C-alpha cells in the first residue's frame, strides 16, 4: 500500500531532487524563509479565529517566540509581528460572517485505489449562500490569476475526502488569498477570495494522476533536478543543490544550513504559503 500526503505529491511534481532532500534525507532549512514564517504565523491566527479562540492570545505567544530569535534573524524577518497583527485585524473585520463547518481536519489512509491512500489536512470548510466550500488559505505577494488557479487544482483532491468523512456536498474550492506586502496606502486591497467549482471530470482526472504519482515517488531510486529558474529561485534547498551540482563542499552546507525535519502528519507549511516575489 502506498500512503502519501498532499505535500509529498506537490513536492514530487515540483522537483525530484527537492523530494529527495525532504523525504529521503529528511532535511529542512534551519532558517525559514520570510514567506514561510509569515504564512505559518497567519495560518495559526486564522485557525484560532475559526475555532472561536482568542487569536490575539496566539499572536502574543508568537511574539514571545519571535523575541527569542537572534538579532540577525529578527532583522531578516523585519516587523513581522506588526504585519501579521494588522492583516489578522483586517481579516477578522472582513470575514466576520463566515460560518465554519470544520477547522483543520486531519485524515489518514483515505483509499483512492487498491494500492494508494491519501493523508492530509484540510484548512477549513465553510458554508455561505453559494453552498459548502473547501477553503484553501494562501499568503502571497500578489493575487494569482485564473490561469494559475487552474494550473494548481490538486487541492480539489480533498473534495471527495471531505464529502465522504462529513457527509456533505462540497461545491468546490474557495481560494482565500492574503496579500502580505502591505503598501503605505492602506486602501490597496489585501484580501481576496475566488471560487473554483469542481466537477467529477476534474476530480477523476486528478485521482488518476495521483495514483501514478504516488507509486512513482515511493519507488524513486535516482533523483534528478528540475533546474527551472521559477522553481529554483524560491527553493529553500537551493544552496545545497547548487553545491552538489557544482562539486563544492556540499556536506559543509548540509550541516551548516539544514536540520532534520519533524514528522509530517499530513501537510507541512510549504503547502500553505505561496513564495514571495
């Protein structure tokens, strides 16, 4: 039986060498990128908000953790605490009418074939006048266009999972965008939502592709690099990858800049955040 997570599949489709670093060598960068750190911070605040908890208390705890970072790390991240607080205050004011059905729903071993099962974590499921929607939070430096959403429909795989586990009809995916580059002119739009209705044709096609990708990534023997500038530019493993490619002291880079990853219980944070540009 091949058991895979959504993050594994996304990583595999992105770059085989990246997959090797994360899931075979079990490595992660010691210093998270600004995009990932900010995305993870906001994600925790949003989760607390929809669970009916005090997101400000969560924020205060994150601020304490931030204050314990090295001065160089704090300089790298900038005024992250204030940015996250401002965006969350705006979010709370804008989406106070949301009706959450399920928040942070984890699942394991959901069968999609006789040989492949899927595990992961669904951010949020909400109900609005248009029906019930599976929500995907995305922090980003700019709002993607329709073509980019259609080229990244994998989250639709969660639709049959949610319908089976919750017994409700899911209309599709609600992309919940948060623009993280806060301009000086506050009237610039920072929040945006887009609906992507999902039909059986899309889901069946994605399931077929997932069955193949799951077996491929689990039977990988020799990784290879995508070497795509659009992918490599924001990759957290770029320094190690380039050191190996150029015949430099890769072992030194591996020890200096990377550490062992924690257990992936569904999704790791990279599936939540869009790289900054």
